[in-house]
């Protein structure tokens, strides 16, 4: 190609835009510049930092978000590629653009049509949207989904305000005026969200991963949705709410339960710091700490779990029967398994009564304050006492004894499995399923699985951070800088810190992460480590009594981090230069 271009090299223009990650846009620009120099091509780079105006190019390469600017280059041959492809394989992208420039203009006149799609979206005028994002732990995916929706709206030329319902409450809260002015509402949540304030609006319900994968698609579907309030709209909203299934409802309950388990477990650990049996002395500080942790915070764990599972299913009508069912699950010894069953039972009963119970219009006001709480609580409570409670309690007792009586080999196998699940999708459904399992067992005084889960959840970002240090040449400067942030996230038990690296190079990074986390989980179980808090990362090690065998716990994390870093460093040797340069 370069030899053919020697006499009359085509003049190319590469337009590079990537609002989500300016460092990746810079990496793409550098990769294209170097590839053009090697091929002897005349290339100009149009970036946000250094825009190019008036370039008489023979062909235009639109990279990443630059496809939204296709109309600005009308009349020129256009071809598009992604940021990742430009970084990994810049030569084919440039060859394609150069070949396009050498074709007769009439042959490529229709080529820009698909790229002009973003402009077509704007033909109906500018739109205004509001959105809510929420994930079970309220930390990483909540804010990543918000950023993805903001980016997608910007690309489409729309205005959007996103309320994040994170672990410390709602931020950037939507006002009534902003909701009234919105053309549509996007709710990207893996937990239950109160939708009552959006009555009369077009609403689309989805998960946080849907926002990360296809933010533009969510916005487009939201603008085309039925207005909530009509018969068809109500049916559509109900169907959308059920789409995530039991996972969404379960994670809603778990997200509200986590703060109670954290507070309760650490209060008990502080009580034990004065002596394992110090709490038995009435009136002492250890006794007070134990009362706060065991008899108050942890006593509320199962009722809150059940209530908010029911809330996710039936909204507010599910809360009262959910609390009642959860309290009864604790009373009959059914524990967190009983709480899960009570929550789903209360939620579906309350929703059935809300939607299907015929009631005179004149008495409709009694339905949410008298009829649903009474009937749903009676049905849930009686079934828990006479039908479900005893068998679930027996199942929980068997599970608890099985876990406590496991030999070292079985314990290691369980730790390896839980560790691998934590790294498999880094905050996705598999990760959260393992996490919910460990949190639930804390109420049954089974603490080893939680230790394996949290240690294995710290390993992926810690291992990536170490890899950027020991194998510096295989990472760009931007990646090395991101590795420093990943180290902090890993220490705080935010597994999602490894996602940017896994998304860029999944075939090499994800197996490395799984290997390191599996090693950590297995070693934690082998060393007999325990953990009373479901969150807090490395920082809970300093709280007396929070971690059993803290030295073994730290060694397991270190071993998994080393395995992850070594695996990433080895596998990155075979990565294309554009990925690691």
C-alpha cells in the first residue's frame, strides 16, 4: 500500500472522539499516527485537544464517537471504526480509508448514509430526559451506568439528568420540575426503585449492565415507550419490571440488608475484643456492644431482607407483609433462607391484591392502608408458621452444619468456587450471587465463606495494579495511571476497579483474574479465616475481632494478587503492540 501511495498519497483525516475516556482517545490517535508514518500515508488527526478545520481530505476515518459528526464531512468518502480497533489494529483501518480514497467518488456517494444515523435521531428536535441508576451495593455500577447514559445522551444531542441512588443515598436528586419537563424516564437499576413520582411519563426499566452496553438504545426505547398510566402502559411497565426476575428482587433486599450486617457484625467484633465472654457481664461496655450488634442490628437483618424483596416486587404495598414474614422467619429459625421465601411470598401476594382485588371506587383509599396490609400479612404469616417455616428451618440447619463440618479439602473447593465467581464478571450477577450467599450465612454465624468472598473480591484490581508495576512495558502510561486507582479500589473491596482492563483485553485479563481469586478463596478456607463484616475491604483487618486469623487472611490476598499479576504479565506478552504500547 505504501509503495502505491508514493506517487500520490491520499490525504486522510482521522476524527477521534471518545468522551468516556479521553486517555483512550489519545492512545488511538498515537497508534494511528505511528501506523501512518510506517505506511507513508498523509494523515491529519482531528482530536478534541487539537481540532482540524478546512482539511481537504480524500477520505475521512471516523473513530469512536466521531460518527455523530458524519454530517460535517458530507460529500467525502467516510469510513468508521471503534476506539479499541484503532488502538489494536490501526493499519487495517488506515488501509481501508486509503483504498476508499482511491475509488471513484460516485461509487462511494452512498457510503456515508449509515453513518448519518445520529443526525436522523435529532430530526424530532432536542429531547430532555431524566434517569435513575442503582446497583445492589450502590458503589461502582451505579455511577458507571450514570456516566454511560450521560455519554449516550450527549452523542444523541439530548439533555439528561441522572439521579444516582448509591450507598450513601441519592445524589443529583431529580426535582418535581425536572421530572415534569422530561420527555422520558430511564431507570437503569438492579434493585427496586420507587416509580410513583413518574406517573404520566414514558418510562423504560432496565439494568445497569444494559446502560453500560447500549445507552443509546435505552434512551431511544424510552422516548418510544407508552406513557405510564394507560392500560397498555401499565402492562408494559409491569413486564419491564419483571424482566430481571428474581435476581433483581433478591439484590434489592440484599442491598438494604448490607448496612445492618456490617454494623452488627463489627459491633459484635468490638465486643469480643474485650474477651470472648465479656458481653455476659450485664451493664458493661462489651454487653452494650453485643446488644447493639447481635440483638438489634442483626435481629433486623432478616425482616429488612424480606421487606425489601417484597418492596421490589410490589412497591410500598409489599413492605408491611414483608416485614411480618421476615420477623416470623427469624422467630421460627428459618434465617435468611426463610427471609428470602417470605419476601417473595409477601411481594407476590401484595401485588396480586393490589392489581387484581376488585374494590368499589368509593373505598379504593382503604386498599393500601387496610386491606392489602391485613390480607397480605395474614397469608404470608400463616404460610410461614404452618407450611414453610419448619422445612426451611431444617434446610438452613443442615446447610449450617454442613459448612461447619466440612473437611479441609471440601472447604478449599468451596473457597475456590466462591473466589472464581467473584472474579468471573466483577460485580455482575455471578459475583453478586456469591456475595449474597456469604452475607446470608453471617446471620447463621457462619463466617468463613464471607472471608473467602471478600478476599477474592479484592484480588482482581490489586493484581491488575501490581501487573502495571512489574510489567510496565506491557501497559500504556494511561493504563499505569489507572492501575494506581485500581489498587485503592481493590483495597476497599470494589472488584469493579478491574473492569476497564478486562473490557479492553478480556481474553487475557479475565482468566488471570479468575485464577488469582480462586487461589485466594481456596487459601482463605484452608487457613480457617473468618470475617464478620460483609464490606470494608482490607481496612476491617485493623478492627479487633473482625477477622479470624488475620495473618492468614492477608497472606491469601497477597498470594492471589501475585498469581493475578503474574498471569496478566505472562499473557500480555502475546498481546498486539497497539494494546500494550
